[in-house]
C-alpha cells in the first residue's frame, strides 16, 4: 500500500483549515513533524474529524499545510510556550540513524524527551505519547511467544539506540510522579518497515541471511501506517498505558527464507558475535554485536491492549516483508555495512562470511595506508 500522490496530498491539506472553528476533539502537537513517521502522523491527524487542530513542531517546515507550524529544536525550553493550548503531545523527534555518532544521538534523544515532558507539564498538556520500540523487551531465548505489554523490559544498551529507548522508558515512568496530572502513553512497535533504515531492515539487504547456530528467530513486523493508526488511538485516548503494536503473529526463520528467496548463512555463535564485535570496534560497521540478538531470539509482542480497544493491523507479516524486500532491492549490506556494487558482487560470489569480509576490509585499509606513506 503506497503513500498518497503528492498532488492529492496537497489538495487534501489545502482543503482542511489549520483549525476547525467549533470542532470538537483535542489540539495535538507533534514533534519531528517534518519527516518520517512524524510527517505521516501529522497528515493523518490533520485529516481527522476527531482532531480540532494539529501543531507541527520541527527544525524546518514540512509539507502539511493543514497544520500550524512551530519551527524550533525540541531541546529548546521555549517549546513550552509553543505547547500552550495543546491537549496532547506526540513526541517523535528522535534520532535513531545508524550513522549518527552514538554520544550525540543519545544527547539529542534523552535531552529532547526530558525537555518535551517538562514543557508539556508546564504548558498544561494532559497527555504525552512517546514512541520507543518493542526492542526494549529484549531478545532472549526464554522470551514467551508472544510477550504481553506488562512483560519485564530486559533489554540491555548493547544494540543500536536501545540504551536511548530504555532511558526514554524510564523518563516516561517518572514523568507522572514528577508532574501530577500528566499522563504518558508509550507505543512500542515491532520491526518497523516503510521508508525506515535500521539494523533490522538492513538484515534483508544481505546476500545471505545470517543465522546463528542454535538460535530461534521469530520475525514480527510493523508497517509505518499501522504505527500511525496506533498512535492515533493513543492520541484519542482509545487506548493508553504501554501499547505494543505489530502485525498479528510472527514468521519463523524458515518461512522468511522461503518468502524472501534469500538463502541462509549459518555461523557458530562465537564466530558471528566475535566478528561483529571486532568489525564494530574498529569502525568498519555501524551495528554493534548486540544488534545480532534481535535476529537470534524472539521478541514478538501480543498487542493485546490495542486489540482490546478495537484496533487491528491492516497489514500481515507476509505483506510487510514483501514491501521491505521491494524497498531494499538493489541495496547490498553485509554486517550492517552498505557495500558498493563491486564489493557486493565479490561478496555474493564468494559467499563471504562476516568475519572474512571484515578481514578483507582491514587488509585493504592497511594496504592503502602503506601506499600513502
């Protein structure tokens, strides 16, 4: 299912005023509204008859003309003034880019969330909706299939961005105690698909699907459109608390391989984890070894709270996987590192393992360095 044509989208936005005089429903502020999920949700809420007005907040203006735009960094305390009059804030201004410096990413994500929660309370906002990930449950061999929303958060900070998400979860738990009257809803999507670039989507860009011997993968996806509809449920208070969202059920690794047509490359755990750690440590790959756990063990969620509220996903795991494979077609990644066409051809022809590819890359760098001396 594709996004609306830009001309159709623009016409729809132009036909909707930035506020609906006399209309009932909440005034909703969305941070990170100019791009990605924030832009999709802004358009969705602006077109909803159940929302009175949308305040779009970002460092640049986005395309949705139906929203009232406020241009600033979410870490700026002045955001409190921009939130006055809002009933609900959806905070989506997060940096989870694989290539971003980890310290800078954490500083932005944690400081931004702290500022938005404090500003929302000061502005009299009654609800903040945060979006983290089902990754906060952790990928562990003894996880139940599926996990309930109340399951313990057992993730560690070893995977990309997960430390930031765990800190955001901690801030979400503290906020109602620090700011009485402020309610916080946290939405946790499964593997997100639809114009996003993560370590888990890059897994499907590889010439072979890495499978760690003895592991028990289980794949559950979440389409960005389904995430937006779940966020809308949270905004309208049709569901609250901790909300896990994803397609119904899951796919076993064998089903993924059959549907994708990509063959597996099985490695012993020590080899796979050791190679991934070494490649990341010397800066050859953006993904730390902790990312591998999410391709080894299950972290499937039930989504029972949203289901009890009447929400249903529009997409199946099979449909989302098909869309993901179409999105990544032509891209070539090994161990989370994007390859040029020449490297990808060589890797595919040789059936290179993560460790061998890393060794080859180190040798090439060493040779280039010697030639420069």
